[in-house]
């Protein structure tokens, strides 16, 4: 006879609410910045990884500056279609913003081939032409962070915020540390952990703090 496990029927909104209650309980008395706390908790909610309590690093005022950029209609640039898919588009559009990923664009492919670089790096160079405030949400490619660092150092790019959370083993730690050397506001997951889901979670947490969630 087949054994069937009966789980308690809980609606999605209640699951999320209960999940955040559990996260708060497990965090305990750890003191967090009021604007950073919702971001950290949403990343933990997405990853079930409490290491982000220590690993997620914010430059001074980064959360507030990110919110200011959002309400001004910032463009969010991602390095993967997965991250782009995970960001709440309605919340972005509420403030006149948009989410873009240029990785699959033909001109990006051609540029990467011509320059002997990656599509991620080439897509960042294409994104540098975006007008208005831009938030770069990088969850996969350390070469994207390296390209951003080079353009910042050259003075050709001034992002409103860099979310530097690529996951992996090759050049990941080093690329994140480069971003932390700039004077650009950043949210960085120090070490090897991160991912497109983490990048999207950070964006959504910022958007929801701005009132973008219905």
C-alpha cells in the first residue's frame, strides 16, 4: 500500500508570513539596521541560509540610496534572465522603472567575440549607455563585476547601486572585493555564496520597502 503524507493546507501568503516569523525567531536578538533587515531576511527566506546574516555587506546608506533610486524610476540591470524573471516587474513599473538583461542580445554576443571577453562583461558595457539611475544586480558572473569596476575606475559609469552576489569558485570572491573598493553604493555577499535568486530577492526587498508590492 502506498503511504501518503498529509501536509497542512496553507495558502501561499500564509506560508511566506510564517516563514518570516520563523526567520525572526531564529535570528533572535541580533540587531540589524531597520532598512537592511528586510533585505537580509528576504535573502534568508530565498536561500534558507542564515550565513547571510554575516555575509551580506552593505556600504553606508546603501539601502536608503537604493530606495531613492527605485522611486526615481531606476532601471535594474541583471546578468541572467533567471534574475530578471525573479524580480517583481509590476513593482518596478509602479515607479516608472524597468528590468533588463542584455545577455542574449546579438550585439552583445558580437562584442564579446570581438573583444575576447564574456557576454556578461559585454552586456555591462552595453548597459552603461542607459540613461537615468541604474541598479546592477549581478548574481552569476564575476566578469560582470570586473567590467563594472573597470568602467567606474575609468569614470565612464556611476551606478546608483551594485548588488554583487555572484555564486561560485573562480574569481567570485576577488570580483566582489573589487566592488567593495569603489565609492559606489553596494550590497555584496562576501565569499562564494550568492546566485541569481539572491540578486532577485535583494531587488524585491528594496522594491517592497518602497511600497511597490500591492
